[in-house]
């Protein structure tokens, strides 16, 4: 089970404190459910407290994001909602104590994993994105280098593919422009998977202890890439694409600078 570490700090003290408290609450429920006496009743009460605390926290976080006009607010709201729905999908009535214990432990496992993935993958980006509709083409410069040749090469390729998406969006009067963009996005998805696998293999090879966190982040990013669905967008596909592109490249830049650069050079 995950616990709060300094990697989880996003730099907004109120939010950091609440994240810390959420991990504490998860640990408290875990201890309660494993205790001998009245464990289920106590665990259930704590679980309810945890649920309520999570909802209050999301409200605070979303209000903070709205106050700084963070362009990621909508994506965050969706993620928070998915979490609430998942937690609410668990039913504990009419089951015996043993089954209830097992269910609670299963839910705790999900909660701690979700929380870690969400903080490192989404909350860490709060305040990092310019509220811009049209991002500029990212250029791979010295500051993005990790010093690990294979990783740097692959990151550069990712920048190049993103550059191609920019150019494709910018072309006017090409009637099959969106097909072209979708093709490049597929290329990006495929290459990203290859790159993440290579990077994770390198980390395994050198026995890097940040591997699990990286895997969580990578997996979440792939999931977000998969969510892109132009069919759902009838009007203003261009604005939607820019918004998506903005997310992609900001995520990548932030991930390289804050996470990948910590990987030791062999
Ligand atoms: Fe969040
Ligand atoms: Fe990377
Ligand atoms: Fe990475």
C-alpha cells in the first residue's frame, strides 16, 4: 500500500496537507479492519469518514484550480467524479463480516493506488499549465536531457511527433486534415508505449527504486491518450485538439523535468 512521500508534494500547502491526511485515513481504516475486536464496525465508520474527507478535499482542490484559472480543471473534475462513483459502487449491507473485511481491503488497495496515481499524474500539474488555447511547438533543448542517451533520443522523437501534430493542425484547407492528425496521434500512442517500456526496462536494469511510481504515471498517461475521441466533438474540433495537445506536451515536459531527470545515469 502506498504512503505519502515527498514526491507527492505539489507545493500548495493546504492541498498537500489534505493529501497527507487522505493517506493517513487509508492507513487508519487498514489498521482497523485488521484489528481483532469489532473491526468491521470501526472500519466502516472510518471508511465513511474517508469518503467524506475525499469529497471535501476535491471541492477545495477544484475551488483552488478555478481561482487560478487552471485549464486542467475539467479533466480533474472528471477524475474526481470517477473516484467517487467507484467508492459508492461498493455495498456493504447484507454481507458477513469476513466478506466485508475482504471488500474493504480490496477497496483500500484501489484507493491508495488511485490516490498515488492521481496526485503524481494530475495534481502535481496544478498551476503548471498556462491557460492557453494554442500551445507553441516544443523544442528539445539541453535542459530536457537526462544524460541517458537512449532515453534522450526517445524523448526527442516524442517532441518531433508532437511537432508534426502542430503542423497538421495548422494546415488550412486540407479536407482530410483530421484523418492526418489522427494518424499522427496513433503514431504518438504507439511510440509512447515503446518509450515507456524502454525507460522502465532501463530502470529495472539499474534497480531504480522510483520504478513503481514511474509505471503508475506512464500507465495513467497512456489511459489519457486513449480517451481522446474526436467523434464526440462535433463543433470546434480544432479547439479541442489544441486543448488536448496542450495537455500532452505540458505533461511530457513536466514529466521529463520532474520525474525522468531523477533517473540515475548508469
Ligand atoms: Fe485532484
Ligand atoms: Fe520518459
Ligand atoms: Fe518516465
